[in-house]
C-alpha cells in the first residue's frame, strides 16, 4: 500500500545518520560505502567523460593482497584487508594493511589470521572493509575474528571471536564480510544465529554491552548496519539471512523484523532515508520498501510499502539512491537498472559495455559502474535512460572478478584490484 505523497516528501527530505561516532571529515571515507553508508560521494566538479584509457592514474600501490575488501580512508591513511600481500611473498596468511594516501606507499601490515580458502577459487579471499574511528581500525575476518588495531602502527589491541565467544553463525558458506558500525563509545556488529544475533561492544575493549537474540535466525548475511533515528529511538537497521530487522541501539531490544524465504545469501547493505528502508537480496529474491513508524509505547513497527519485487534483486554489487531513484545491477547479470524508490517501478534496464556482476557508486550526477570483467563505465544517473559516456579496462583485472566496491573521495577514485590499489584523478581541470 502506497503512503500518501506528502508523507513521502517528508521522508525523502530526511538524511541518513552518520555511521561513525566522531564527525568524519569532508574528505574521509571511514567505512564500507562511506561515512553514511550510502555509496554516494558528495564530490562535485568531476569529469563528465574520460579519455580512452580512463582518467589520469596518479599512483598504484602494491601489497593489498588477494581479496575483495574495499579501501577505508581517514586523514592521510588508507586501510584494507587481504591474503598473501606481495610485500610478504612467502606468507599466504591474511593481513590488515595501511597505505599512505598521497603516494600509495605501504606504511604497515598486521597479520590477522589464516587466509579464507573455502569454496570456489573466485570466492576465496578477504572481503570485510575496515572501519576507522578515533585512532582505531576495526575489521572482521572471514573466520569471524573481530580485530581492533591502532591506526598509528597497526598494533593489535584486542580481538573477539564472533563464532566461539558469541556463538555466531553465518547464513551461507562464504565467511563474514560485515564492516562494523561505531557510534560514540559503542561498536555494533552481527555475529548471527539465535543467541547473539546483533551485539553492542565497548569499542575500546571489546566487552559486551548488550546482545540481541533472534529466535530462528538463520545466521549473519553480508550487509553492514545502518543507523537512523525514529521518534525518540536510534534504530539499527540490518539484514541477515532471515531478512530485514530493526534493533534499539540503546538496549538491544528487537523492534521489528521483515522475514523473507530462505535464499542462497543476503548481501547488499540496506538503504535508509528518513523512516524509509529499502533492502534487496539476490538469487531472484527481490527488493522491498518499508516504512518505520514510531509507536505510543516508544516502540517502532514497520509498514510494507511494497513487497519483494524480483526485478529489484541485487546479488552483491550494491544499490545506490540518487534523488528519487535507485540504481544497481539486476541480480548479478551485469545489466544495470533504474527504478522509482517509492513504487519500485523499473524505468530502464540496459546492458553496458562490461560483463558480469556490477558494483555501483555515485557522485556528481553520475554512476560509476564496475563490471566483474574489469570494465569501469561512467554512466549518467538519469531516469530518462542509460547513458554511458566513457569506459575503460582496469589495469591488472581479468584473473579474478573485479568485485571490490569503489571509493570516491576528494576528487579521486580508488579501486582495489586484488593486490593493487589504484588511485585516479577524476576532477575537472582547473
């Protein structure tokens, strides 16, 4: 049932809450999908087309290792997670690595544990993007080790075993990939399972503050928590293998759930704007829009605006909201789509110049669409139609899928391509 148009306008006018406890600088990208977890950069005056070989490559850094974690950037440091970095040629284990943002030089690396070698070769490798806050960097390994290290030198401060200590479970066989949420003195993450589905920890020590159990929960998915204030409550919006849910950030009380039928994996991070929640799951499952409603007793319930629509399914490339429209890949077909947020109606769907599943980030009226074959396309964020203005092949791509999500920050585009991080200048010439 559609909500009245006036209420839609009010909801769309509200902004998503900031994800880190401190105010991120305008030129920080401190966690997965940026400070507000929207994958929409605030940059302006960016190139509207590229030369044949792509924009100017400023530097290439080696030593990120094998994996699909995207960069997190705070101040002059870049952080990511990967297996067997080239700077440790005889070691195939997993490392948290730090690079200088100006030059790409590796500053330090910290071993986090063994590499993730489960399943098909293309599924192997690290995938959790670090979260940076208040002099600390936090990351979750595929095996479920939550590790906190110092930003300055990478020294490990503590670790929490989400599987062993918190009885965590995954809803699929691909390991953990969540990026933790830090808010004030607390850290939130999703061990999954029925006993400690979501938890709040002291960010400095890792000690448990509260735990939210969910009876029958199938396990953690791959999404990262997005916070928003509804009425007088801060709500943690998350998806697990069982569907979407909302948890009271102060107490850990389960406020609402929106269950879905079991599917292979639930991966995309939800989109939250004001009281609206859009979430999607791949494998032909679909995307749905919900509205969070504060209750007289202080609780929150959800109202379904539209149920799961199969043509809004997205496997793992993510969906972005620009204006009143959402943009993403059609499941993992490599066919981008544009749909109206409030109705779910698809207004266009068209194949681009690349092939394989597509990851999307947005900035300055454009979509940056990265296909699994290593093609990066610049596309207008326009509901009138798919308009691809430029495309190029990412150097070093082809041996494994180009699945890592992109970062746009201060006029530069950062790409993780296995062991390499590439930095491009995408600013308009001055």
